[in-house]
C-alpha cells in the first residue's frame, strides 16, 4: 500500500516508481488544504487579532445572526469566505518569504499560528452534508471549544509548510486529482457513517474520481472517525481490509 508523503495515494506502480500492490483509504479526507479550508472560521477579520470577527459569519457567537438550519445562500457565502481567508493567508506567506529572501540574512523560514480552524456549518447543522454523526460535536469535542483551543489543523505551521500542506492554491495534495491518477492499482475505500471529522462528500468525491476499475467500497454503520469506544467497528474495519487483501493475494503466505 503506497501513499505520497502528503498522504494522497498515487499509482506509483503504473508510473514505474515503486511497487504498489494496493491503496486503502480508511475514513480519508480529500487533502489537508481542502479539509482545513472547510473548517476555517471565516469570521476572522485579523489574523493577529482573532477576536475581531465578522458577526455575519460568526456561527458560534451566543447571539449568532445565522443559526441552523442554514440556508443554501448562507452556506455558499460561508464557504466563499473560508476560501478567501485561506487565500489571504497564502498571500501573506508568499510576501513573507519574498521579504526574507530580499533581506539576504540567515532567516529562511518562520513559524506562525493559524487561529480558529474548527468552524464548519456541518458541525451545527446535520442537514449539511448529512451522515450519522452526532450534532454539535467533532472528533475534538465541542466545536466551539475546539475552534479556539490550542490544538487544531494547521494551528502551528511554517511558511513553507503552509504552502505545501494547507494552501488551496499551492498544495499538490488534492484528493480528486490524485485519485484520478490511480489507474491500475486496486483500491479499497472504507467510509465511517458517523464520521465526526471527514465530511461525507469527501468519500464520494474520491470514489467518483478514481481511475482504476478495481475499486471496492465498504460502509461501517455507526462508526466515528477514530473508532473511539467502538472496538466492534474497528474490528469490522480490520476484517474488511484483511479479507480484501487476502482475496487479492496481498498477504504474506
């Protein structure tokens, strides 16, 4: 089973780079950049002062102007603002790298913090990208708390790491693009129906984009992202992967 360092599998066997027997997706998101963007708090107006927020987009505010169920127009505006924030950070990163290059000193890289990266209309409104997940909850707990906590996607990063992993316009780790490159390698995709991290649409996008004819899919009903407290679901996942590999002669004799 072969994956790129960024986490997105490619058909390296077909490209003649490395022997790859199979690719297995288990509760897999599209990419770090695409997932982060869909979780980025679009209400943040100032990256240096995350307390400054746009009340029109602050869905976690006690007096939020928009509450579930969210209308399609608001969701579209929310998503556009998320993408715009990602691009603003990318623009700042590129400017910082150019500034460091122009200075000509020993400083070639710089770390920084990305605030509020657990904000998604999905967490509050189960009708948005529906699956069996628990409303008002994420794999990190209450989304309102996780959004402002010290742990989160891209919370601590660097200039080049942002471009490589988190920037929508610069990362090469794009789920649908890379899935289409898997043309001869067999693929197994395992989706958890109550996934509290990976959006349900990500699974469908990857499945539809796969270039191989040998693609298998299995849904584990009621399973959350990390199978926390769900040993029976984890066992099902392992059994499915083992059986699938055995059918293809991929297990050691």
